[in-house]
């Protein structure tokens, strides 16, 4: 049975990632890319669907012991887990070296004290747990083959097969270091090179040391910010610069519910705000790579801008259900692909334009095509900003005139006007100034409830939406505007949980069914960070700090956050770890640091 979502650690190589539980079980791994089929899919099913546990031996009918301690080695993505047993203490170091060649998952067992019996249990199941591979020996190496894929196991220990599983039993003494490596390779290629686990460990540690040195944030929340930055880097697909929203699919927004989505793609919105955080903390190379990815993905067709693409810019992300997987804690369906890819979400134009604007303002080298793309996006918006859309939350109900979408359309036009005013682009300046005013007027007239002194989720609706918290952050209205303050206070009253965290929107009430889905969901962590930002902006900085530090306490022991928090179960829910949670964490830390609003 899979662990709780917060029981997992992330390791990765900037091309794919694995999730390792407290008991030493790697329950999720897609090879060779984030969006490839999983080799270990036990996270969404049972052990029959693939896993690799490495830890102290235990009785067959007993639960495998959880590590007594675990941590990342310094500011890196190298996981160290330690077990204290009746026979001694042992450490397992898990990592995936950044690569040019075959992807590798390396696990090094180290004896600390005593003589500890250990067991490696490797059950490879290809195609998300559906296909049992052919496992055999080649020149003393164990290889599992199924169709186009092969996974090679290298270790100095003896291995044996039983019940379609590969085992290794061994004992470690103080100072012993025994390495296990699995490497993926196309099955028609020659075997991958023999691994060098110790050399790879040293190179991986050096990679992360050098990368973290570029961080320009040195404030009081540095530990949380750096861990979030490392997580965002881990979600970046190095060959193209694309950024996945999360490395998982179908971790539920409600345990046992149907809100289970595949997040292993590049949402323009998520990637754009990730780019923003990276730029403001010193990471310009990632910003440049993402901009190049964007220009390739959109190509010459900005009128058909998608809200998301594959990590190499693929457009077709057809959604399917894997009916052989029982889902995380029974949460079905398990989905791969994402049918929201072709939705109309007008806010994306604003996020992309804001990211390009920030890149320009922070001195990223000029790209004529990026400026041309920005102009073409505005020409499209000029004709379509007043249409209803599916909005930021990708509702699967009817399209509406979402206020946030209109605000972000205004942002797109405003930032493009600034680009023209700077002399770095040419365009119909006066016409677009009028367009900016028209959108602003439309939102303030149709999206604002005078009686309640709050903006609403959509034109004509009485419901609220946490995305309205972005109105002052985007500069649409100043923080001290009474309509902004009224909206913040209304969201605190109507969308906050008892713990003070924020829901995205009501899933019951007058507009129940706005998202076209059954069931409920947890508090959305990004929205809760947005509230902390807004509170700081309107001068309630102590309240903002308290909320921020309460949000930090929701991170697991390794500093990782999923998409949402279930206040009833007191658990993280949703895909994990989630870029859309770690980005606003960084943003709020920067804002609170600038305001001096921190404890101690």
C-alpha cells in the first residue's frame, strides 16, 4: 500500500523523477521522461504495479519499517534515509545523476554501526503496471525487457528471482558501501555503460552546490526558498527548458474522489510564474531556456495558443483512463494525458506576456521573435478578450466571463504597451491604450458587486474566487483601493477554512457545479500564499507573516508541498510536489522579507 502523499521524497535528474517513501520504497518512476509510462506505479495501485524497496530486512508478514531519520544532503536532491535496528544502524542514499545518456536511479547502502541484514525487492512493471517484463541475465547483469524498453540492474550482490520479483539479501557492516543502480535503455540498443555510483554521487553533489550558489536570496526564509527552488529546478526538463507542473498523475484532490489529473506537462501559466520566481532569485539561464521553449512550442501559430504542451512542445495530449489501476487510496479514475489542453483560457495570454515582460526588465538578452510573439498575442486578444472562457481553474462546466481572465487580458495589453513605450517594439499604441481602458472599465462595471464591496468569480455571479487575490499583485488596482480591500476581506470570510487557508472557489451553493465535477477538494495552497501576499500589501504584515509561517508548517519533513491541503484529514492532497505551490511560497517569502515582516 502506498504511503501518505507527504511521506514521499522527490529525487530526479531534470528529465524524470522518482518518489521514495519513508520505508525505502520507490513507488513512482517514469522512464525515460516525466511523461513516459511508469515502471514503478505502485503509488497509484498496489505493489503488483511496480516498486523498488531497499531497507532493513523484516518478517514477511510485517510492515516494512519506516526510516527513523531522513534528509536531503545539504542543498541538493540527494536523499539520505537512516534506520536504527536492533542489530545496528544503516543509511541508504538515493539520487538520480543529471545526465546526457541513460537515466539512472542509484541507491547506495552504507553500514553505520553493527551488522544489519538488508533486502532489495525490485518489481518492475512496464506500461503503468500492466506489463510484466522478461527478466534475465546478460554478462552477469540483470535486465528487464518489454517492447521498446529495457531496465538494467547493476549491483555487486547476488540477485535471485521469485514470484516475478528480483531480490537481493545481504548484510552491511560499519564502513560497507554497497551500490545498486537501475539504468533505462531502448531495448534495441547496446547495454548501457556500467555505472560508477560513487563518481556519480560526487558529480551530483557538485552539480547542486554550483547551482544553489547562484541564488540571490539571503533572507530569513532562505531554507524554504532554496528547497523550493531546487524542487522547481527538478521539475524542469533540461533538454528543452519545459517545466512540468508536477512529476505525477492522478494523486487526488479529494481522497477517494474523481478530481485526479495528469500534471506531467508544461502549463504556460505554471511555467510562466515559475520563470518569474527563478528570475527574481538569480536564475536567468532557466528563464532563457524557457523562453526558447515557448517560442518553439507556439511556433508560428499564436492564434491557437494552447494552455499546456508536452515537455518538448507536443500539442496532442489526449486524455485516457487506466482502468487496471485502482488509484491512490481508491481514487479513480487514474488519468494520463489531459483533455484540458485545448480549452480557451484567456488568462494565459496575460501570464505569458507578464513573464516575457519580466525577462525583458531583468536584462535577459533581447529576442525579436519574443517581441513579435507578444504583439501577435495582443492582436488575438484584441478580438477575443470579451469572450467567455474556461478560466484559470480549467472548469469542465460551461464557459463564463471569469473576472480573473479579463484582469489578465488587461495585464497582457498593459505589459505590451510598456514594451512599445520602451522603444523595443512597434504597435498601435493609442489603440491599445484605449483597449486597456475598455477592459479595465468592463471588469469594474460587470465583475464588481457594489452591495458586498467585492469582485466576483464571473460576470453576474455572486460567488467568489481566490484568483481575485491577484488583482493588486498584477497592478490592476492599487492595494489601498477599497474594492481590493473588500475583496480580500470577503475571501477571508467566505473561502477560508477554520485554519485560515483558502479554497479556490465554492464547490457548493448558488453556483455549485461551476467546474462540472462531483465531489469536493482541499484548500488550495497557492491561493493561501496569495492571501498572505495581499495581507502584506494592505499593511496587515503581522497577519501575513503568521499565515505564511502556518503554510510553511504544512510542508513535509523534506520541505515539499502538494497542490492542496485537506483540513479535515490534515493531509496533503493533489499531485506532488507541485510547482504551483512552491512558486508562491518563494514570492511570499520575497515580499515579507522586503517588508521586514518576519519573526525573530
